[in-house]
C-alpha cells in the first residue's frame, strides 16, 4: 500500500537524523542511498498541509464519547489529560485541543470493563441507546459488531469523511469493505496502526562477528528474501554454556520468534492472504494455494533448525526472545515496531528491517498489522452522523499533520533507530502494511490465525489443518455474504 502521507516530513527526518550508533566500514550505506531517489530539503508546514475541507460548525460543548479498552497503551492514542513533555503525548493533546476549540466539542473517554473489553458496546447499541460516538475496538472484535448490523457505513453514512484523503489507510479500506459496506476503518486517528506493524531486528555486532553484510542494502535492492534470511539464521548459533545443547536461556541463536509473530507474518511475505473478495464484493477463501503451502513449509522447516527458537504463548507479557536479543544472544528477532522501545538500553547496536519477502517474484515487502491495534467503529445509534463525520475527519487530518510526524520523531530519533538507514526501513514497513480481512475476521475460526494454529501440529501439516477447519470457515463466510450490511 502506497500512501501520500507526510512524505516531506519523512524527507526532513532522513536528512536531519543524527546517528547514535556505529557501523562497520563494510556495511555503510551512503546518504545518497538512504534518501532513496532524491530528497529535497523542504519540510511540511501548517500552510502547506492538505485541507480537510470541513465546514465551520460550533457544537456548543458537545461531549464526543469514545469507548476504548482501559489499558493506557490503547487509550493514549486518543486521550492525554495535559501536555507532559512527551513528544507523542503532547501531539495527541494538541490535536484534541485544536479540534475541540475549532468545533466546540469535548472528548470523553468511556473505558471498557476488565471482563468484557472486546464487546462492551454491544448491549447499549442493541438497546438503541446513543451511548457512544466512536468505538475503538480490538481488531477481532470489530467485525462482531459489524456482523450484527450495529455500525454506520464509513462510505455512505458519514458524509464528511473523505476516504480518499491520505489520512485514511487504503489497504484497510479495501480489505474491510464487505458487500460494498465499510463498517470498520483505520487511519491517522491511530498511531498504533504503525506501532503494531511487524518488523525484524538484527544485531550488528553479531553480523560483524560473522563477517556478514547488514541487510539494509538488500532491502533497498529488493533482494532481502527468505532464502537469504534463512542462510543468515543458520550461520549463527553457539553453545555458550558448554552443556552440549542449545538453551534459549543461555545460548546463541540465529532467529527467535513468537508464536503470534513469525508464524502469522510469513503468509503475507509470499503475497498470500486468508480471504479476498468475490465479484459481488463478498468474502471468499483464498487460503488453500500451492504458494501459501510452500511458504508455510519453508518457514516451519527453518524452525526445525537448531539455530531457531519459537517462543510459546504466554500470559505474563514477559518475552524471552526480547531478552535473548537484548543480551546479544540472537542474531535476529521479529515483533511489532512498538516492541523495539524495549531495546533502547541495549548495549549492542541493532538495525531495523522489514520482514524478508518470500522470494524475488514478490513485488515488495509485507508488514502484518497486529489485530490488537485499535479499529474504529461508529455505532448506528449516534444521533447526528454528520457531526460525527466532521469530528472524525478533523481528528484524522490533525493526526496526519501533528501526531503521526511526532510519533515518527520519537520512534525514529529517540527510541528505535541507531542509524539513518533504519529510518528509511520504517518508512518501507509503513508503506507495506497489510490488513487481511481473513486475519481480522475471527469468526471464520482457526484460519484467522492459521500460522499460529499450525504451530500446535508437530508436522505442521497444512492439508489436514485446512480440511479440518474449512467447513467452519465456509459456513461463516456464507452467513456473512448473505447477511452482512442488513440492518
């Protein structure tokens, strides 16, 4: 997905970012390469920002109510009580202030309960109560609301939302539209839609020790493939404690992944998806293909190598793979961009790259956006859809102009990167984000997280997995295609 958003800001960041790490002489990438096709020194100003073309309105202190999961990591992208010196928090606060003063609205947070964080909004909507103006739902929960006919259509029922503007994500727009109805959307309301994009980290010191070239240039050249990744993984492993076995608590590995990251992400690196659209705009399985089977086989065959570690599911939010990488005991790990903040105090220098494409036939890279991110919904019970559309468009436009650049500044300059070229890598990751409706639509069963489910089979047999779960998926798809959009 190619987006127009904030390109001039990114150019400015690329030109001005000061490296806080070091590169070996054999791995330097020139500034000419990092600018990727001729950067200018222009920066975007408020005067040059794209207009939102919204009318003048005064809603006389109306409380715009947003239902959100109560965890701060989710609520902070919409609510910050006061400026506190954090670049991103201050940008969110400023955005809200601008929209509040412009349209005479206040923003009110309604927190979900701890016991029903994914579906708290449903009872009120079913009862016909105008209780929320916006719901920020877990990605999987969003389509439970939609399937029940509880939401407004972003295309036709929110008149001032202009989905062609660069602050709305076009891959999400295309993927989430079912039966020509678009009940869920993602845009620059949310910086977590970038923070929860998959990426890969590599340890520069270990690359140097093994006399391997950093993968930056391969990414730029389009030659960063799964075969090259696999070769590097198998180069690097060592029994550091001398007990004649490889233990993730003590020893060195080439690749460490989590059961919800690599096994899910790999499907998209080969150009695959779980579901697509049929000619009528309904859902259609596209999962059982020779290409997807080849991708899974290659991935799980790699995981069998002693140089790899697959972290099992966890409930305590601790991450052994992150610890391995932080301690210099993993050549490469994958995860969400947000997780890179855990590496700020890491002693060894590290770089950020997109997940490798499966092979050279792929047009580009792919970054699955974790379903934990906020997906935005407008309840059918709102009393004034026009007002909602104006506020949503304004929030997204200001997010594009203020919050997203601030997130880039913090993520790229202060938390994540240790070299100029990793800035370009994050730009590539952002442009490569995938919102597969087959991954988000959890009601189709195990197919929505197929790679994760295949981890539970010692043989990772896709044919038997598909045959067992196809009936549930097809039954759900039939129901969706017959009823989705009927209120």
